[in-house]
C-alpha cells in the first residue's frame, strides 16, 4: 500500500469574472485560475487526485511556488510512503518545508494531502465524508460572492444571484470604505431572508471595524468576517467586546497553534475553514474538532477552488455540519474545468457524492487542453524524472 508514482500537472482554467480584494484583483481574466494538480498512484494501481489552488494577494503562495515545492521537495518525500499513514506523510512534508504559524507552504502540501485522502478512500470504496465518520449534512448551500464598487452594482449582482438560487451572499468590503455600509445594505435589502455577511479581508483599522460593526448590527447582519489584521490579537479581542454580532476569523485561522493562542486569549468565537490554507483535510479536520470542542462557530470557505478542492471541501463541511451557506465560489468564477461530468449542484446547493473518494472523475484529456508550462512531471519510486 505504498505510493508508487506522483504526477504533477500545472493547469490554467479559464475564468469568467475577476474578484477584487482590498490589495487588488486576486487574478486577471488573462491569468485565469491557475492550479497544480497531482495524481498519486499506489503499488496496486489505485489513484488519488489532489490540487493546489493558491489565490494571489490572498495567499503567500503562487502556482509557480506550489509546482516547484511539490516537484522538488514534497512529492519525492512521499514516494514509497504508506497511503494509510497521513499523519506520517505530513511529518515527512514538514521535515522538508518547515512549519510556522501555518503548516508551511500549506497550499502546496494540501495537494498531496488531498491526493492521499482520495486514494485511500477509493481503496476502501468509501466517500471522504464516510471516512471522516460524520454525516451531519448531506448537502451544502453555496454563497455568492458580491464584490461591487457601488450599492447599485451590489444590488444587481444580488438579483442575479437570487435568480440562480443562491440563499447566501458574502460581500467583499474594505476597498470602498465610505460606501461599504451602503453596499452591504443594498445586498440585505435585495435579498431579504438570505444569509448575508461582509468580509473585509483585514482591510479595517480597529476604529473603522467598530464603526462598521455598529452599522451592520442595525442592518441585522449576523456575522463580520476578518475585519482587522490577522496578527492583531488585541484588535480582534477588543472588537468582540464592542459588538454583539459574531466576528469570524479567516486569515487569522491559518494554523492550529495560532488558533489555540486565540482561544487562550478569548479573541475568537468563529472560524472560517479553508481546506487549502491549513494544508489539507488532515489539519482542517483537526481545526474543526478543536473549534467545535471549544464552542466556536464554524463557517466554510475556500480560495475559488477548482473541482478537486471544491469536492473535498464539500465532504468536510457536510461532515462538520456547516448549515450556513459557504463561500466556496469556484463555480461562480471558473468557466471550464477538467471533470468528466459536473459536480452535482442543484439551485446552488452542492450534494455530497456517495461514491468513493471525493466522488469526481478527472478527464485527463481535458487536463492536457489546459496544461500550463513547464510540462507535466512524473516522479516514480525508482527514479525521478521530469
Ligand atoms: Mg475571508
């Protein structure tokens, strides 16, 4: 049951829209969604797929850094590794690329973590959710991301989302600060009864965040995501005491050691879980368990995940019972992908597949169509080649 071969496929998927963060666009249409897929094969010929999908300006990693780290350090460390020893696989990867406040190049490590999980679940003939051992939900509602420069544009985007079936809207704020409250108000008033929350991606000072929180309370908004800098524990704690609304931490929830520190300092009440930012399912499930046992709220999130990351996240979020709409917005931004058949989504609700692994099949001919140089690499146990 050892890993025999790992193939690396950098690809570019066409996108249909641009997401703008306070630091600027996360990617242009010309860049598209760039990801690094890995195909892991064991000695019996079972396969598993994983992917690294960094989001420039959100993450410190890039597609190029992920491809290099996987090819040169992480994949070679896992050749010959027992596919059922996921903890040991992470220990090996962490010996190659050190951990810090986060697991150390977590998005690159996530690709191999996902491939291992997919492979072992396929070997066992069970879904990832079954392997996680929790069936709190069998479907996950998706939220639409609203990134608008004016309240009118926000209302238009929200109307379009309602027509597609969305019941949740996450509003990007922090880059048009004087208009932010009006932009959120436009979404709330256009989508009554829906779950609406803003995400500032660390864009506010403490004073600005407190003012915004008071305005959001008047709108009845339940949650405010990452208003202040992820490293500013004082501001996160102060904000909790200044408002009755829930403060969600996303960028701050980068790794278990820092989350433990936030819990000790009583500076956290809600975590946004992204599978990729914490290094894959292995750490994401630990963070979910830690949060639930500490009485924290969990919300689901992502980095415009392509279908492998998307599917793995849906299994995890369903296992951990994330009832609010989640910000898994790959389907909103990615125009074409590499699946043989589409992931099951009905009226913007993702249905958890029951078939083995993540429940999706990669079409390798399509992968070739989206290939991004340099060419695909193949690493075998007996030799390394590229
Ligand atoms: Mg966020």
